[in-house]
C-alpha cells in the first residue's frame, strides 16, 4: 500500500473535520465514497452495500459504511477502532474533497456529482428540517473551533434566499461559496483534476437516475466485483428511490435523532429541476457566473448533465 500524497488541505465545517482521517489505516481494496452533501451519497452507499454483500438486504449504513469525517459522531479514535473491527470489504463515507483526503494507490475513490441547482434545493430541505437539538450541537462545535468561531448559520425559509447565501458565502478558508458546507464546486474540481487515475471513478446523479442498471454495472466493474446474474435484478431494485425510501428506517436509523420527519424527510423527493420554479433570472446569472469561474467548459457540461450526455469524464 503506497501513499501517493497526504492530504493537502484542511476542511472544517460544523459537520465535517478532515483531520479525522489522520488516524486512518488503509486496507487493500478499501473504497472511499467522497461527495458533496445531497449529491447521492446514501444512494451510492446502498449500491455498494448490495454489491459487497451480494444481496438486497437493507443494512444500517452508518454502521457498515461509517462517515469518517463527521465530527459530531463521537471521538475519531472510536470511529477508527470501529472500522478496524470490520471484516467485510470496507466502504467509507466522506464529505471531504479529494485534496483533503490521503491518496493511496490501492484504495478506490468514488465521487458523485450533481447539478448545483438541484443540490441547492435538497440542501435547503435538509438544513431547514434540523431538530433544535442538532442545531445546538453544531453551535457548540462551531464556537469551540477557532477556525469557525461562530454558531451554525440561520437557514432562510425561502430557498431562493438561501441560494444567494450558499452561492456567495463560505466557512472554509480559501473558498467563496457553500455555506454551511464546503464548496460543491471546489469538491467537484478536486476530483475532476485527478479523474484519469485508475483508482478514481466519477459518477453522476443524472446517470444513476437514467440508467441505474448500467451505472451499477459500471461501479461493479470498477470495484472488481462479480455478481450472479440471477441476483442482479434484486440488487438493482433495492437501490431504487422507492425501495430505499420504504427501507429508510433500516438504512438510516440515526436520521430521526436529528431531522424532523425522520427518514421520510431524508428521502424527500429524489427529483431534479425543482429549482426552475424557485430561482429568478438574476439568481441563474449568479449561478452561471460561478460555473464560469470554477469550471472548464467540459467540466461544466459534465456537472450539469452527466456522462451519458456530456461524455465519459476520463476522456474529456
């Protein structure tokens, strides 16, 4: 196992602390699913859970696929002891960009992209439904961290107003957007820059929606996992939005402790395009300016539409 490069950037928000990866001891074949929030993280975890365990059972993802950089999930040492005890092929969750993670030659990295306007709508729904106890937890974290030194920000009830906050404010030094998380645009760019590495795969939310069967086969190939043909249809079905929503209590048992409405609210709609009835022409101009600032034309096309329309990212 060779370390190709250590983490290059420190990411700390109310929810995430990239320093928690410092105690990570990799195993050959480890999988790290690194996404910006609300881009299809849980979806990808369930897909990989089915591929690894070779069945359609709904397992608690916080146990089988721990979120390493979640700073509100107890001491990092406890998290590392928990993953060291795992006997299955490990698939770990992260909301840290690639340049905030250690890069190893024999670890597989999966990034999931999504159009930022769709992400914005899902983020607003998520943050707006935090229980007061969760907000208080984030307040304590923020006030105790000198890099943040402030309570969790108030989330406007109007999603368009939140868009203007999200597109223009950041808590991460060196970034200009994403509040209260790290920048979606910088996260995407961090993986795009390394997309030709053999151990990195870029997946897009639109492609998962359009061809779940095909994208699952693509993931299985990347992970060198063979699945019995007779089992395959049940694995694909288990990864549909409807099945995951129905199995929400089994997949995400912790959600009810921090989100009003529990898993029903967490698995909200799973749709794209809701921003069309929310964002004004001025808002969309702000978004286009951000895209031109952060993305090259090929990346902008892929980030909006996915590979089925824009082309295979490794070839762009």
